[in-house]
């Protein structure tokens, strides 16, 4: 069985110039073998042999075989972190993290065929599912750290940040996986926009300031026994500063 894997996004820009960059050639070779032989049956030696490079070249780009399945997530995480850092204090925080999550969608939508193939492969290989969870956790941490900074002055700001970051990731992934299950058909952005709108409707906007208990203000008024009631009331009003 022979399989030809589509070019990665960085490859497309250079495809007219001849051979694809080595990194993209390794990804293409790896997925061709994963489709032909299966993930577990494919070794790093197999991948470098098909790509026509040495083992050192592979490990220069990918620390492990798992990393070649997710070659674009490091770039996307860096883009997300930079996007959040470039924001201003005028940005609505929940809207900002929702926009940051859309960068992940854009990465998947750049190459639907690759994304669908990776989704199918990850579903079949437990080790890759665990690896994917670790990647998702890093995205969630990036969102939470941004929100923690923005919510530093809030009561329960850290809790709010962690809850909202988890909600953004859960909503995004639900919409993304629905698109991947459809083999990448249609516009993924519409489903993700709907999911992000749900998050913003639940958590967006300025929080209601928490009520702050005021210390009791006790006023003691001493009045002469037998004083008329109007005089007692007058003395109370004077003590309360209402005269």
C-alpha cells in the first residue's frame, strides 16, 4: 500500500523551490509509514530511511516519535503566548482568551487532511492520546496564566482564571473534534465561534463586586431619665452626625 501525505503549511510556501524542508519531509515520511504499517510498527530508523536523512537529523527536529505526530503545536503555543502577551489592559479578558484559542483552530484548518489523519491516528494509539492531553494541558495553562494576571485583584481570581481557561479549552475541543469527525468538511470556525460565544456569555463582562462586610458601628447615647422623647431622638441624630 502506498500513501502520499499532503504538504504541511510551511512546505507549501517552498514547494515551488524544489524539495520540501527537512522537517516537513520527516513529517510526511512518518505519516506515510504510520498509514501503511501502523504507528507502533514504525521506527525512527524507518522514518529517516524513507526521508533519506540520518537519525541525528530526526532528533534535531523531534525529541521523540510522538513529537513528529504533533509537529505544529510548539509553534502554535508560542503564537498563543505571544498573542496574550501583546494584549492591553483594555482588552476584555475572556474575549482575549477565546481569540487565543482560535489560533489553535487556525492551525488545524491550515491543513484539514493532515489534521483528520492525525485525529484518526491519535484515536487508535493510547500513547498518542496521552501525549495529546499533555499538549492540551499546556494550552490551558497558557490561558490560565494570562487570566491569573488579569484577575490578580479579584477575590478568587486564581480560581476564576483556572475555571474559565478549562471552559475555553473544553468548548474549543468539543467544536474542533466535531469538525474532525466530519472529515474536515464545512467551516470549522462557525462551530468554534458558537462554542466561544457560550463561554463568553457565561463568563464574559466585568464581575459583580463581592459584598464587603462593614464593621458594626455602635453608638451609645446617654440621656437624662425623664427627658422627653424628642430630646432623646435629637441626641441620637446628633451622635449619628445627622444634625
